[in-house]
């Protein structure tokens, strides 16, 4: 749900480059960024002369991804359909057994696999010889050998020119153009890009496409302090007018306390962290204490902080939710997310919690809708409690924000709050319905256009 920005599909930039390496003409069609629905997608397919249609999916988008490929096949059965992403990678049997519209699933990192698959199909080769695939043959599911991840991330091809750049905006910063850069990969983050290549890419996006806001897509870009500081130093040397959005862990913020000034001066304006705190934790608990310290450090340097707190586990209670809310108030991030516990169906821990999973529609696995029904709460109660936590937090935060002396941070946070308050999905969740039912203080500010 793109409340505060239209996010760039970085995976397609790499995959478009891979298709070109296979000798094909590639196109990127980002229906989400264009606010296109199935009618527009259908029209696009009917006008297309493509041989291959490829998409990607996480758990919450798998239903839509499959439906899109089914639509493609219904229009032209000769389309070869390819699906990748974390959910198809780990649940390939389920996907292939659920539809005949997916010809090939690319498992794991897709760039090399896609290139080799396209080359095999174009040249009459056998997909069996391409590592990293899953597909059906004669009614049976074929899984080819796992692909060994190797090679430099800096050698991966990119196709930035395939994007419609006017589609990508960060609404919190008016007039901005939003880009995305990856600096590392893999769960253990042992594959790093050369800091010089990272910064050269940022320079390229800024100078060629006018990008002035960059999302760093890694979950943990700061794991190697020396390398990360090298990125910051190179950004400082270039002195680019670019804002960086990122996420990391609280421990690294504390570790880097002496160089956080470099974060901000290099352009980092917004950092997201997950705080390991629940309704069972105390203010003195290690997760809470570490989280608060990290957020305080960011505040000292004028960096906008965003933190998430998990609610709605099997043992959750109304009292526990209230305690988690108090922990969030105590930590006092600039932005907050109260997220329902969402076990992914491909996680090892899923079986341990399966008995409490009461929602099996994957589109609800979005970290917004609760899917676990606790022993002592209903789904509706969990949903209402989450939205009530958000409402109370931001109502309490408002007076702090409007009195901030840092005008950039104040305006940034007020615009973010307004975007949330006028979003139809959020309004429905909050049960507000109309502007007249928004809490009076926020409604007055919105009418005066003070956001």
C-alpha cells in the first residue's frame, strides 16, 4: 500500500538487464505505480507482442501475481509465463499445483537464472539444464538443481532506462523523484557491493534521471561498519543533494553513535528499526532500553526515526496490547507501526503457530490485517486494538511535532501524518469515514493546510 510514496521495482531493473543479456528486447510495466487495475493490465496484454510475461511476488501479492499470469494466458496462450520472488521460491509446489498459468518459477536470485532460461527457450535448449527453476512437465513438478550464488553484485546488469521515472515519487518530500539502490544481499548479508559502485550508482540516478530521494533496499546495510562508513564518506565527498531512506538494527545505531553525524550529513533523513519489545517486556528490558537509546541518538542528530512493535501473538491480551503501546510511547519514535504477528507459510516457525492462524487468504498477509486469532482476543479485537494504538500514538505525537524547531523534520512529519489521515484505507480502518469525524485538532490543521 503506497501511502507515502510510489516505490521503484528494483528487482525488475536487474531482471530487465538480464533479459537484455539474453538477447531480448525488454519492457517494464509497473501497473502498481500507475494505479492500473485488471482492465488496464488486460488492455496492455492485448496490445503486447511479447513472447514472455514475467512477474514477481511476495506472500501478500501472490494471488494477484497468479491472476495476472492467468489473465495473460487467457488472452494469448502462447505467452510463456515466468514467476519469481520469495513466495514462489519457497512455495513453488503449492503455486504450480494451484494454477496451470505459470510455466516457470525462478527460485532464489533471478538474474542469472532468468537469463539462462530465456537463452534456453530461445535456442531450443532444455530448461532441465538451468539451475534454479521449477516447472511442470507431463503432470509432474520438475525442480532443477539449486543455483549456487556467486559472483559480484556489482556485475549484475541494470536497465534504469526502462522505468517511467515520472511515476516514482516520495510524497513526504514535495516535488521529489524516488529511486532505489541495493548495497548488499542475502539473509546473512555476506555479499556486499563495492562502496564506490554504490555511490557511483546514486550519482548516476541523480544526474541522469533527477532522482533526489533514494531508498536503500537492504534490510541491514550497516552490518559491516568499515564498509558502511566508506559509503558515507564517499557520499560526503560527492556532496549530493539527495535524501536517503534506510533501515537497520538498533545495535548498529548505538555502535555507530560516534559517526551518526556522518549519516545525517551524507543525506540519511529517515531510519526504520524494529524494536524487539512485546506486552511482556519491561521498560528496563534489554530490547526496550536498546531501542530507546537508538531512537534518542537519531533524535539528537535530526534523523527521522520509525519503529515497529509486534502485537497479536497467540498469548496476546488487551492488557498486553496496552503495555506494548506504553512501551512505544516510552521509546518515542517519530513514526510508529504496530504490526500484527504474521508468520509466513514458508517459515520454519509456521508449523508451531499454525493452530492459531485463522486467515488463509494470502492477500491478508500484509502486516496490516491480523491473521492470528489469540487465545483471549478475536481477530476484530486485535484489528481494532492495532488501529487504536496508531490513533492514540499520533494524537499524542502531534503537539510535539508542531513545536519542533527543525523545520525540515517538522514539515516532513506533518506531511506524513496528513498522508495517513486522508488515505481511504486508513480512514476505513480507523472507522473515521469522513473528515468531520477526524479528531478535531487534526481536522482543523488540515482545513488550514498547516500540514
